[in-house]
C-alpha cells in the first residue's frame, strides 16, 4: 500500500518521468530479490535508494538540500530526518546497488545491436592535493595515483567503465587510484555479446588479453597503438577510427563528473563510494527515462 501511495503522490505533484522511473525500477528489483523491510520502517528501501539517486542527479549528492526540496514538494510521504536518512542509505547492502546496475547493463547490452563498446577510466579525488598528507579517508598508499589526463597526482579512486555505442554503462569497477587500467580490465567480467568490438586507448595494450578475448568470446579488443609498437602497429586509419569510437566514453565520463560536486563531503569510505556510485546509476537510468 505504501508503494502505491508513493506513486500516486508523485503523479499528483507532476513528478518528472525520471523520478518515477527510478522509483519503479528500485521497487521492482527489490521485489524480485524478495527483499523485505522492517515493519516499523517509515520509508521503504525502494524510496531510500530512489532518494539517493535523485539527490545525485539534481543536487550533486547533497542529501540535506535534496531532503528539504523533496519534502517540500511531497515526493516522499514519510520523509526521515537527515541523520536517519543517511544511516538508512549506508545500511542498504552493496549487492542491492550492484544488482540495479546489472539490470541496467543487461538492458543496454541487448539494445546495443551494433556490438560496439568502449572502455576507459576517470579519477575521483577524495581530497585536494595539499591535504594528501593529512587525509583521513583512504590512508593506504594504493589510493595515491596519477591522472594522465589532468597531469597531476591525486588521492582517491578510479572509475573503470565499459560503455555501449550510445554511452550507456554496461560494466564498472571502483578501484584504488594506483591500479593501472590494463590490470583492472583483466579483473572485469567483460560480459559482452559475441563478435563485439571493444575500443580502448593505449593503456589497455595487452597482446595476451586480446588473444584470450578473441579465442574465448570472439570479442575484438582494439587499443590505440603508437608507432613504437613495431610488431602489431595499427594503421593511421584504424587509429583514427579507434579515437573516434572512444569519444563516447569520454562524453559519458564528462556527464557523470558533472553530477559530482567539486569536493565530496563525506566521513566514511563507504559513503564516498556510494556517492560516486549513485551518480553512475543516475547517469545510467537517464537512458531509460
């Protein structure tokens, strides 16, 4: 009954299609997983997850501001206090968040009839460079890395992602900043349709992985190669094609980055990862809405 009343409330206040899509998607996935809330809960877990994603889309993950806005418009009938809301978000099992992404990825893989994909990574810093020595989050040296695109060192994580030809995300990894791109690609599932083509930059050069993907899954990994690689150098025409196909992943990263604040105000590492992942989900769900 609470779910139906929430949807009716959203429709009564003329909530945009994106908000309704987010809520219905979360509710359907939790129902499929037989996830049950405590009978005393004022807000369902579907509403909690939907709130986090909507806050990432419109308020750069600022839950306090988003809560005031949604409460004023009546998006959620039984809005919790700011502290209880944050606790509920942190208590959602990570497998639930991951399952929402996997459901989206399944749809995007099926819709991508061209079987063209691109892979890359982008950095998300947890603190400014001047505060690295005084940081409280991610104290391990493995979270210190170098961003080649920005030409500077940073502390935080790298988001590794495979996107479809339209830019829809189909696979992701949130890894420490020091891990290089090709080692993370080895760890990814790479569940792409057979006879797909995966475009990448020069950091993903690995002859062994290329042969393995081609032999096992008929997936062609095409990283951009410079003239210094003599034995398997690409032609200029192919390198231009790779650069052109890779632009979609750069556009996707720009869109996700715009959903993040300039500085993430969080106290825990799990909260940091959830803020980043909520932005990824908000970007992905936009393809459905």
